C-alpha cells in the first residue's frame, strides 16, 4: 500500500473516532448497580495498561448489568483497536442493526472495512451514513474511500461537496491535493488555494500546501509570493529568511533590498547586500542609523569603512580626519582586528602616520597572524618607512600567488625599491 493510502486510512480513523463523540446515546435502562463505579475505574485502568481484552470484558459486564449504551459504544471502539479480534465484525454488525439511529456503530463498521481493505463494503456503509446525516465529515469520508478505490473523480465530487458545506481548510487541502496529484487539475488547485488565502483567515497548512505545489511546478516567484504573505500574517523570522534566500538564489538583489527595507528584518543582511553592490552610501546611512539606535561602536567602525569606500578617488584631509576620528573612538573600546588593520592601513597609505599605522597592524596580526591582508598592510607600512628589505621579506611569501591588484601593485613597488637599494 502506498504511503498516501496509509495516511488516508489513518485520516479515516481519526474522522470516525472524532465523530463518535457526537453520536446520539440512547437513554436505555438507566439502571445502576452496586459496583458500577468500581468497574468503570477497573475498565479505565485496564485501558491505561493496554489490556484491551480485559477492558472489553469489563465493559461487557457493565453493559449487561446497566443497559447503558455508552458501555457498548466503548466496547465497540476497544474491540476495533484489538489485534485480530475475531468478535469485532459480529459485534459491530449486531450493534449497528440493533441501534440503527446510533451512527457510531456504522462509522466503526466503516473503519473496520477500511482496515481490512473491504472498500466496497466501506463505501456501502458510508453511503448509508450519509443518507442519515449529510454533513461535511461524512462527505469527506466517502471521498477518502473513493481515493482508496482509485475512483478519483468520484472522490473529488464528495470532497467538493464537503468543502461547500464547511469551507474548512482540511476539506480544501484534501480537495486540492487530489486535484493536483491524481486529476491533473493543477491550475484549478492553485486557484482554489490562492482564492482561499485571499478571502479567508487561512492557517499555515494551507500556505504550505500552495508552497509545495509551487515547488513541484518550479515556480519560484509563486513560492516567494506565498512566503511574503505568510511573513506578513505571522511575522516569523524563518519566513523572512526563506524569502531572502530565494531572492538571492534568483540573484535579485534589488528585490531583496526592497523586502529588507520594508520588513525591517535583519538590517545586517541589508548592509551586507549594500556592500556587495558597492553601494557604500546606503550602507553608511544604515550603519549610522543603527549606531544612533544602539550605541554599538561596531556600527561606528562600519561607518568609518563605508565613508572611506564611498569617497575613494575624492578623499581629502577633511574626510580623512572624519574617518580617523571614528576609528579612534572605536578602538578605545573595541580592539577588533578588522578596524585595527583598516585604520592602520589608512594611516600608512595616506602618509598620515606610518609608524602608528604599523603598530595598529601588528596588533591586528597578534589576533590573526595568518591574515594575508594584514601582512600586506605591514609590508606596505615598512615600504612607506623606506624599509624595503623588511617589506620584501614579508610580501614575497604570498604576493606571487595573489590575484589582488593592490597586493600585486605593492609587490611590484617593493621589489623595485629593493633593487634600487642594491
């Protein structure tokens, strides 16, 4: 049996046992007897311990002595749970005939037939129940049975009738799953789901059914659109993360930026996208906003970097002073190697204070001694101090294997300096 059919049989069982609570109970012979309460406790304890046959025997006695129908109902339910219980079919058939207005016995009989793959008998019994009580659950039950018989068009008919009656999300999912998997009504299934989400207070399961279908259709835009609706309604970070992941998969950075700006989700990610797009002005504004809001000097350090990158080619003393001031404030409390090296390199490269720059770079190297970028900064610092041999000893170890234009330029100048000294 396929996994789909196995799951369907379990669904049928849940429907039937769920319906059982609503079954009318006949008020037959409300006769109590001396040990009734003790026997009820005994039956419950036997059920708790999984001793179903013992519990069934106790319930038989309870029913025989009191004629209360609830005990017969419980006996029928437990009998159906028993493994290879030979008396189950007889009990259910006899009870259904004796109490025709009590639909629970018919439902349990339907369940018995389904469990034993007697689908035609299950169908007949379910149709009898439906004539007595035409509700959404009983219509869906017939739909389930027709699926087990692979009568998909008939199943759809009953699922649609069930959905019209209760407009429930469970009925909707049953219906569209059948339409999509077995009847090649893909567009209609999608339309049902999209309309329901638009007009009703849909639960997450409905959204995920639509996402699953879009996934099988490889409709990434549909998946993104549905996750956006989920995020708007439920405000869960996991949904925002999915949206960003899918947009980045599509390489649609503009759409990712738009979503991040509108949603306010993960400002750091938005900053990273700005940086990858070389949009340093936007990155600077965002870092400034976050620094004002949090007071976190890490954002001040990022402001300094973004200000430098945004002004490459038009740097002047005023801008360099502004950047240096930010780095000084950061490094008072936050000895991050990134900022130590960046500020150190700025001081070296712009001939502001090469000695101080080298000290800062060395502090960065204490934390990350194998960083080629920091080693390049150190070599460049020695070059600026005219210590070309020291610079060459450092840079020769990695420059030839580098594809960084700046590193190659440094290597070329340092090598020339060494030759000139000779």
